[in-house]
């Protein structure tokens, strides 16, 4: 489907691009930092800004869901003219990450600036830029087709707590199940491989985070009085952490790999075909790491997309100030997180960790294991799913080149959405792995956003023929 550059959708996007960017810049000035209570009023302002923009764009049904403990979400619906057309729900979020460290920004984070073909500011990529991209796509779709209503019934669900782990998402889905009913979910918070290699994401890893604390006595003890005669919690915890992986990097929790779904040969072939420069990847994505490493038999992309991990996020015990304090600490704590792949479930891994800790707790040590919430399940959809094929074809029209499938190593609420709504979920976004999301100087590449909008405009035209209700 690649090769034809004369699409009315492209012309429509180009005609609307200046207005689109002006609106996005305005939205980015609102510091909607959902994890910071001091900015909760700004999250409300952000939701209202989006609702006002949707009404101005002609969406006939727009609501701000602002009730209970949840930060406000925005819902909108634009019914298709054909009552038999499929219904598509576009999911995204309007809350953004904190901006610390502020001194690392080259400009005020909520005063967006343009540099070449990039727009810089907090939320430009994650996720306001991509939500705005889908608003542009609807306008371009209508302009290109001459319709007064989209080819599919479109719904938007833009939450305000994704950066906080979506703590009230399940409650929102339960309370508004009828409003959110659909035949397909399109997930915006995603991207492409690089500027010259468009890809369709087919999944995200799940995540489970927790803490392990070893307790010895009730107080720190002088090491000259008791050293060598009582167990040291820090030493015992270090042994446990060291036992978490074998020499090949495989995770040693009992039964950990029993539910791991292997990628298909088609998926592995697509991953292998993607360009990969190890030095460039390390420089842009690995925080100054000096070499790649990981589970034998898998490429770097496979290790971060389709293989599970166990990572030690932090270790703390005893005295860590200047100089030396000769003690046996009373306790030691390790913060640990797991990235999970289909078909692993967070609750199963939690049980496996408890069993592993019990096996590695020596006499004289008391262990406590706790978890941050219930975790996020992984999600993946087959590249052969008809909706996925439609997304790929739409991207090929927009990028004028073949498109391959990939996955994402991070986590999000895709599995929760899919499970509650009971329909397939596909990904359509246009950001880059090096857009510095969650970091200073976040940016988005504007031409990619415009191509993403064109792809979505194609998709709304194509889906009535691709999806059967």
C-alpha cells in the first residue's frame, strides 16, 4: 500500500497543521502534573481545556468526568452517520510527569518552544501531543471525505491519572461501562521505531514492584561486641539479591518462566529486520551504560520487548553517611521490580517472590515482602489481527513505505482496558524512543505527529470495511 503520496488526508492535515500546533502549544502551558497534589487544579484546567477544544471542533457529546477521588477524565463521542458502523474508542491521558530536575531543562518546561522540526515542552510527546494528533486526525478525516460525521463512531477517553499508575481506572471503567462500550480500542501512548522506520506496536510489558526487608534485631549493634556472632541483615539480603539471577541472567523465582509466551517467528523476523546500532542505542537509551547484556539467545530488542526481567531498583541498610560507623545494621531493604510478558500475571509473580524470599531467609532473620499496588498485567495482540493489519496499512499510506511490527518495553493500562471492555486493542502513535519522556527537555518531532494524524485519518475511513461487528 506504500508509494502513493497523493492522499486527500495528507492535504487536509497540511492545511490544518498550523492551527493544530497553536492549540497544542496552548495546552502544553498547563502544568497538569497529576502525581503532585499542588498541581491538581492544573489537571482540572487541562481537562477543561480539552473539553472546550472538542466542543469547538464539533464533537456533539463531550463530558468531563470529575467525581470521586479520581482526577478528571474527558469523554467524548461522535456517532457515525451509519448506525451499523463499528465503534472505536481512542484512549490517552492528559496528565504529565514532574519536571525535576528543573535546572536540566534548556527552557521553562511549560513554555513550549520550537527548534527546527521539534516542539519541546513537558507533555509534547507523553501524551498531550498524541491526543492532539488524534483530534487533528478526525478533522482531517472529515475534510478529506467530505463527511459531516466520521466513518466509524468515535469515542475518546482521556484520563488524568496515567502517570500515577491509573489508580482509579478500573472504577471509571466500571462506572461508565455503557459509555465506553466499543468494538476496538486505539491506544495513543505509543510510538515508532525511529524517524525513518515506522512500526506498529503490538504490546507492552506488565510491571510489578515491591520491597523486601530483612530484620535482624531491633537496633543497630556495635560490630566489635556482636560481629561474627549474630546474622547481618545486609549481608543476608545481599546474598538473596545475588541469587535472584543465575550466571546467564535467568531469573530464579520458582516457576517464573512457566507462563512466559514466546514471540512468533514472524515477530522475531520483524524485530531482526529493524535497524540497530549498539553504540547509538546505548548513548540514547541506556543512561551511559557501556555495553549491552542480558539473557542469552535473545537480541537487545527481544530482551526489552518480549522477555521478563527482575531488576534491583535500590538497596538501603545501616549507615551511609560520611566516614565509617562500625555497626551491624538492624535491617536492610531492597526495592525490586519485575517487567512481565504475556501470559504472566502480577499476582502469580508476587507469590513466586514470596516463596523465593522464604527459601533465602536464613535463621535469625525475619523477612517482610510488600508490593506497590497490584501491578499492571502485560498485553499483546497478534500482528495477524485484522485491526492490526488495518493500522499497519494506514501507517504505510502515511509514511509511503513498508511498516513492520514491534513492541514496547514499558508498561501501561492496555491490558486493563482490553480486559474490561472485552475487545481488541491496537496501538497508533508517532513518537520516538528518544523523545526524552519523563526527563528534562521532552520533545516531539512535528512531522511525525502529522504523519500519525494522517494515518489515523486513513484508519477511520478504512475500518468500516475491515471490522465486522
